[in-house]
C-alpha cells in the first residue's frame, strides 16, 4: 500500500499541492497560457479536484484542475507515474466533461471546445516528443475534419530541453526537476512554500489522503471477496461434475449456500 507523502515534502507536481496552487486564478490562467501558447482574457474560478459521479456508473472521477473560459473547458492533470492508460483515461475524462455540460441543459451543438492536458513526469509514448497533440482523424484521409472540438495535449516533461519556447521549457523543467528558473516558476515555488505553512491545508491533506487510502483498501477487499467467491463456485462445479456428494454436502464443503449450489447444478445440466 502506498504511504502518504509528508505534507512538508510536497512540491508543485504532487497531486494535492498542484490542485491547491492552481486555485489561484492568475496562476492557473498563466499556466494555461504557457501550455497552450495563447492569451486567455479570463477564466471562471478554477475548481480543483472536481468530482464527477455520473448517474449511469459507480466509477466516478476526480479531476485535478477543471476550469472554463468563455469558449473552452480545460482539464489539467498532473501525472507522476506511468499507469499505461493515458488514452483510455483521457477518453473517460472527456466524456464526463461533456456529460457535465449536457446535464446543465446544453445541446450537442452548444458543447464548448474541451481541452484535456496531461503533464507527465515520464514519456508515455516513448517517442521523446515534448508535447503530443492528439486529435481524432480519418485513417483514409487525414484532411477529413471531424470538428468534434476535443483536444488532448500530453506534455512529456522529461523532454523539456527540446522545447524552444523559454517560458514553457522552464515550466516543464520545474515540473520535472523542482528547479525554479523563471519568474513564473519562482512564483509557483514560493506559493508552494506558503501553502505548506497553512495548518488547515495540512489537515485537509491528511483527510484527503486517508479517504483515498480507504477507497483503495475497500477496492482491494472487494477484489479479494470476488476472487474467493469465484474459487468457491469453481470448486462447487468440480464437485458437481464428480457426482459423489449431495448438494448439501457440496454447499458445506465449499462455503456456498444450498440455493447457489442447486442453481449451479441446474445450469450445468441445461
């Protein structure tokens, strides 16, 4: 089980601190401008750790930073470990962002442009490219434009030295190495240090970490229970096939209810 990193050792790239620092409107806006290379006039107040609990599934998601301007929706994610699931993770995040908009009463044609940004402290595609810009294209003709207004930008912070733009290079280097070498990254670094002196944030962090720990522990417990149940069923099927014991004896031997064993018996004879 992963241990909770001490609050005093948190840096900008740690998930909790990243969300807290990006609550600052100007910091968030400047970070987006740096990453996207465009000017953003204003943004709605950033909503860190936004949680989506969709009606049709129990698998909710928590976004690191979720923010809107007039025409776009942004999700900015910090990724410290390679879970080998960037593609499917981004697909799910994008779908939940769209569902959130539609549940607010928008029509399909009113959906805003959505941009999912991953800041990875590893190279997810092993191509040594600083930024992977991903859009859906037609394989037969790349000139066909789907116009789905959905963009995925995956930054490989390990390749920061290849970035030509000085500001972006310094930002990605800061994420990768914690070395602040520009005005913006020095401001980020200073804000992190200020946040670590706030006792209320320490308590929030501990509660946040304990909640995630409980969620992981519950998931492990459920997985173990499902595995045990599966083994019981397989053992019961084997004993039924041998046709040596009564249903009552099999139920007692494997730890299943008599009703379950009888149901397995019926299915095996159909």
